[in-house]
């Protein structure tokens, strides 16, 4: 969600530049704060509770990335931190002496403490790695390098694993301000500059220690946190909306395509004209032509299909349209070979295709076919007898995809594809087969376990809405103009 994240970073950047909150004369002096922190550190060193650190490089003018208010100070993280401590290396266990937080346990700035695993550790080492509220953990390696977590509400004693670094600092600093810094672009840029490249991205304690952070008075630190806490939930809400819009953007082209196809099937996409021919005459003409082909033995005599019952009709269509079963307007509906021959070792010009080679608009992956000898192809071709204008329709495995054959290949099929020759406008029928009405019907009615199938008798009996031939052409022209716009939307 690009815009929401940009807004977050803009807020954090404004906060770190002092542009999110006002300066108040009643605020304490940052130099006094720093002096007090330094004194605390020296006392802890003297008590041997922390180690004395090596001096960090002084901040030069060229190091400063942007201006900050006069009463703020640029500091290095290591000068604010009391300690920067690497985690404990031990295998995670279901049961053990103490819980051990890992990088993977930190998700969306929180830890599910109940699922944090245990580890074994010597008693005298526990104190070194024991977590306290307001510690900040830092992922130092892997794909999560730089991820941070502000420790709070620990339900029981816990330590932290290797590949994590713990930073601890004075309670005179507002911990949440430091955490917000570790979410800012300023932090991530410095982290990137300090990365070492090996087998995986890596960032060490020295990189963290040298990082520059702008430090306001303690009171303004708290005001900044309060302001960010007020703003961030609003950005989170915006992000939800942005995500929903992104989903809509992705789904809209497909939804629009389905809506257009469905409207077309219901007679709502093209107008009905009084000058159009009569559908009943069209259907009578097709029936007569099929009877003549049977007499000529060009097609086989078919069993009668059942009458269409009113409860079968899925939606209303215009008065001058008719519902028909698909086979009544087709001269051929046949599937491919149920026991296909072995492919030829050598490539030939004779191809046996399957459902994987049928897209919604074209033949695909023609380098992944069975090659046949001429003799075997001629035998296979007796079944399907593919002709230009036939519709190829996938009926086993990946269901419902179709394309119109435009020629150019010697093709036969395995059983996963049906070959349809129709006497209505084939491009109109293709759009009917693509429509959500047919696609959903096929998915519901398909049967099988290993592979779903929608078999020939079911294809024969599909209910198809038939408009006059002139309106079939108008519908195709309309869809040809509108559907490419949906595809363009998908690409944006």
C-alpha cells in the first residue's frame, strides 16, 4: 500500500524535523538531559553494570542530513544507549529453563508470548540477556534485518535469541520516540549504508551505535509520540481503504467482463430491432439442414433431447429470443480420444492437443503436445474432423476454456477437449460459453475425483439463449468493442 506508507514516512520525517509539534519555553534543556544521561552511564560503568564504550566519531556538519530546531541536538544512538547487546545462541525447545524470543516471534510490532519457545541457559547468564520493558530489540541479519520491537508487557521472564540485538537506555528518554525513529526513513537509510553483504544481509551493533538521531527535549519527545499516536490510526484506516481499493482495482476488470457477458446473454447489451429475422425460422432451418445431413450420412442420427422445463430456465430473455439445448443448434459435438496413442519421438506436423493447449481465445503451448505420424493422425481425425470455425471447449481438468479454430494446423484431441460445430454465429456461441452463467454452471455440475469433468451429454444439454442472427452479430460487435477495455484495465 504505497500511499499509506508514504504518509507514514512523511509524518515520521516531519516529526524528526520538529515540524509536527511546537516548541515550548517551559521545556527542559536537552544539554542538561544529555549531561544527566552521561552521568548515569558513568555511574553504571563504575558499578560494573555496563561496560565502558569506545568513543564514537564526533558528528561533523557534513554528517547531518537535515536541519532541526535550535533547542534539539543530533546524537549518535550509541551515546544514548546504555548497552547494545547481542542475543543468546541456543536451540529453541518446547520446554526449557526460560522463554527465548526469536526474530520470527516478532510480527507487526507485537509478540505472541504464549507461542515463544524455551531454551536452556546457565543461571549466571540469564541476567545478561534478560529482557525488560522498554528495551528495543533489533534484527541484525536475514530478510528481516532492521526490524525492531519495543519490549512491553512481558508476562514472564524471557531472554532473546541470536540474530537479535537488545538496546537499553535511560528512562529519561521516551522509549516510544526512539522506536518511532527506528521506523523512519532516516533510520532505514543509515541502516542500508551500514549493511554488510554476505550470504545474507547483515547489520551489526557498530552500525546501530553510529546512527544519527535528532533529540528534542524530553517533553517534546512525549508530544511527538502523542501526535504520532493520534495520526497513525487514521493512516491505518486509510490503508484499509487503500487495500480495498486495490482489490477492487484488480477485480473490477474481471467483474466488468462478466457483467458485460451476462448482460449480453440477457439481451441487455444490444437493442432488439423489428427488422430482425425470426428465431423460430432460424431454428427450423437448422433442424432441416441437420436432417438433410443425416440423410446424406454426413452426421449420425441423434437421440431426442428432453424438452426444456420452466424450472431449468436460469433467467429471462427478450420475447423474440429462444432457449435451446446446445446440440439442437450444432452439427457436431464430440470429444477427443479416450485412449490416445503414444506420441511420436520425432516432431511432426500432426498434433494431438489436450485442455492445456486451449486458452480462452487461442491455442497455446504448442511445443507441449503429442506428435503423431500421418497414419495415426488420419485415424484419430476420423473422430473429431476439425474444421475452421469449430469451437474447442475444455471439458476435463481445467474446465470451460474455449477458442475458435482459425486453421493452420493438423489437429486432433485427447478427451479433455470437445469440438463443437454450430449453425448459429460461432463467435456469439463462444461468448455464451465464456459467460458467467455457463462457467458457473459447469463448475457446479462437473463430477469426478482426480479430475473434474463436464461430459458430452452435459454439453449437449446446455441451455443456450438464442437471439435473431442479426442481433447475435450486434452482440458480438458490442463485446468486441468493450471487452478489450477490460483487458486494458487489468494491465494498468
